[in-house]
């Protein structure tokens, strides 16, 4: 019912994600990326969905041909920052699948899959503070856990790597 209000956010998302992909270099994205704006009334019908927070997105499906992303339109709406950060993170999962398909086994690679996706979201939309909770989790978790057990919290590691070696250091590592 309010899709027209979301179109400028999709345009901004495309511009910011394109710039972040260029900055990172050495990565690939499927030729077709589709973002589905899902009404809040349908959230419970989608397997694995959780309607929490002001905005929630997820990777609905990916293949060599297309990446399909769902954006749940929750009652509180979404700011431009929340929209771009959420979907940039999910789009980077599409990049991971396309670029490192043979390395993206979540059982072994969860530490870099989520950490680098969170880094990419911050590269696309810097300065939002969207990862502050993950940074706090890293600060406490790294004292008694291995990095490979931290997942999203590894945004700290990838932020350090991106700061010291530039965004291109991330694909070089992976």
C-alpha cells in the first residue's frame, strides 16, 4: 500500500551498494537482484522470518542467476539508514555466494560470512552505529571465545582489516 515511499530508499540502496562493491573490488554479484517488499501481515508465513525491530530483511533465495531478498515492512516503518544497512548486509550474502560459493559453508565459515557482511553494510552506510551491539559482543566474547565462534561480532576484525588494508583486503583474505 505504501510502496512508492520505498522506491527512493531502493534507489539509494543501489547507489550505496554499487559504490561499496567498487571500493571492495574483486567481488561479484549476480546480474539480477530482486528486493521484495513484504507486508507485515505476511511475515509469519515466511519460513525463518522474524518480525522484530523497525526493519528486518533476509536472504530469501540465491542462485547463479538471481539473488532474491525479502524486506519486511513492519508497522513502525524504516529509516533510510535502517533500510540500506539491513539490505546491504543481505546483498553481501549474495556477493559471498557468487564470489566464494565453494567457501561459504556456514558450519565452517560463519565467522567470516556474518562478520564481513556486517562490515559491508557499514561500508555502504557508514556512521550509523548499527553494529554497536556486535562490537560490544566482540569486546566481551573475544576474552573467552575463539573468533570463529563470534559470527556477527567479527565486524570488529573486518573493520580493522578494512581500515588497515582498505576494503580490498576483505576479498583478499577470504
